[in-house]
């Protein structure tokens, strides 16, 4: 995407395009900065290459989105993961005990005393806070695997778009070389055809 004819940034003229890519919960400014960096790195030379840059930008943004989703999935599962661990190491799986485990897991987010109590319980059971993330990961494994498959697909499409830019440039350069060679050959042909009278 090149700058507009009045010297302004391309971001204004391309705002509708950005709005089709960026979700309401995401930052349009971050997306614009990413596109500008891609343009500096790739330096598109014509409309075809601008289209490829747009595609790479959209796919790269999608990759970032999926990676954030993976982190959010695990983070959101921390509460139920910690509750599950507490039921294993401290509380019994009955109604009152379950409520106590749930309350302590909830307090872990904002109470320093609860954090210290839980850390002591985990240490006593031969674990640490990494066990909570591991349990959260285990509980959400099927969702994470789906995200990983989506990531692999999008990364492959992005890499293909990047290769297409290189192939397009290589093909264009080859055509330009052939064209200039034929022009030079045509220009040289008359002088080669007439060598002058023999003595």
C-alpha cells in the first residue's frame, strides 16, 4: 500500500480495509504499525506486490490473534485448574469442601495470604505454581490443539504469499531481461545484415 497522492499516509485511505481485519477488541494502531513495517521490509513496487503485502499482513495478524487466544485459553482455565489441584491435595470432593476449594482458588488472584497459603500447600505436595498451568493446559488440550491446527494452516498460507512475492519478482525480472535482450538484438540486426561492399 503506497502513500496517497496528497502526501498523506495510506492508513486513512485504507481504513475500511483495516476494519475488515481488526476486531473490535484489537488495536487498529498496532495493525497499521505492523503493515508499515512489512512495507518497509518488503518494499512493494507495484499494485500486485501491494496485494501480496496486504495478504501477508492479514495472515500475520491472524497468527498473532491465535497465539493470544492460546494464552487466554490457558489463563482462563487457571481457576478451575487450581481448584482441581486443591481438591487433590487438600480438600475432599464433597459439597462443602468443593466450595472451600473454589473460594481459595478465587482468592489466589487478589489475596497475598491466599497465594502464600496455596504456595505452601503446593510445596507440601511436591508441586509449584507451574502445576496449575500444566493442569490448565491439560483441561483445555482439545481447544489448544484446534488453535494449533489453525496456526499451522495460516502460517503455511503466509509463507506461500511471501514466496509468491519472490517468484513474481523473479518472473518479472526474467521477462524484463528477455525483453531488453530482444530489443538490443533487433537494434543490432541491420548493422549485422549489411557489412558493406567487398573490395
